[in-house]
């Protein structure tokens, strides 16, 4: 009996072993199917192509030049031209000249002048003369510059060793030089000149042991120049012009002048000119009297 039980037990073990083999084979087949599906889906995934392009001028260059122009235009006093019908023209063409002209037109209008699109409708002309509009680049590096090893004989070709920079700095600066003057279109008599002024804006990139660039600039990440004055619209109250500056960098709302306000503004201007003439008259009279006395003395001699 003992032998038969052992034999039976052995047979049962064999039967169990035989029954377990198909289950392992079936699990392995499912795994293979799943892997095949995953690989198939991965290979059939769609792909796209993105096209990149660069403009002829970099955005950095344009931001530097426009920021310098905005700072330069903000520093002028346009109150002398308030109440006048003006036409703005440029004496010469230059980089971003249209943008500079638009900034000046905006400031003239913000300070009480009446800007005309047609020269025939204007009484005065404001001539804009940019003397310089451009950028310079400066580079400084501590390390080993890129070196080219020439070919030796016919068995070797020229090779280059790449640059190895410990510390590197690149500065790019925009510089603007500008003068303006206004004159009567009919008589050609000058009534205002701005003088010659310059302005610059700068961006600096640094690399330290290969890390970077660490950038500082005169404008922020959105391209807005830093340090601009807040816009305060020029107002006309009680017959007096408030001496307040405006800025092209900040948002502002202006009250359009009606006919009465325009007449009042012109009257203020005429009274101011008359007052200036009266202040000069006594000095001229004294000069005349002194000249007559000298002439009489010379005649007596």
C-alpha cells in the first residue's frame, strides 16, 4: 500500500506539472502580444516638422535702438511749440527713422502742438536731423581662443581647436545723436532749436565657466525700457501752461482742445512773447541813449 500511494503521488505530481506548463506558455504569449502592440503603436505615432527662420536684424538690436530713441525724445522741452500748427520732416534717412519721427510727433502733440500730416496745412516746420544711429559690440574673454592648426605636408588637413572660455563677456551698445530745429514756413525765421544731444542703451551677457548667459540690459524681458518717467499730460488752467513733462513710455489720456482752448493757448503764447519783448526794450533804450550821448560828444570835439 505504501508503494502504491507513493507511485500515485508521483503520478499526481507529474500530472500537476504537465497541467502547469500550458498556463505558463499562455501567459508568455499574452505578454508577447502586448509588447507587439506597444511597439506597433510607438512606430505608427505621427510626427511634425517645425520651420525656424531669423530676421535680417536681431530683436536685441531693434530694442536697443528704440530704447535709446525713447529716452532721447523724452528729455526735450517742447513747450515753445505749444499752440502752433507744425509739420515734422526728417533731414536725412537713417535706421528706424520712421519710429523716431513718430515719437517726436507724439511728444509735440502731447505738449500742445497741432501736428499736421500735410506740410501745406502747417505754419511751422520741425526738422529732425539724426546724426548717428547704430550699435557697437565689445567682447572680452579669459581663456583659450579658437585656434586653427594648419596642415603639415600632404598627409594631414587643417583642423581647429574650439574655444575654451573661463570667463566671457559681450557688450552691445546702441548710440543715438540727434538735433532738431523749428522755423516759420513762410518767412524761414527760426523759432526753436533743441541743441545736439546723445543717448545710449546697452545689453551685457556674461558666461562664467561655461554657464550663462547672465544678461543685464536697459530694458526688461518684455522689451520695455527701464527708468522711463511717468507720463503727465500737459494741462492748460487759468491761462497758465503747467510745466510738466510727458513720456512716450507710459500710458496717458489727453483732453482734446476745443476752439476756445486753442484761442486761449494762442493768447498765452502772444502775451508771453510780448512780455519778453517788453523786458528787452529798456536795455535797448539805454543803449540808444548812450549811443546818442557819445555821438553828441564826438560832434562837439
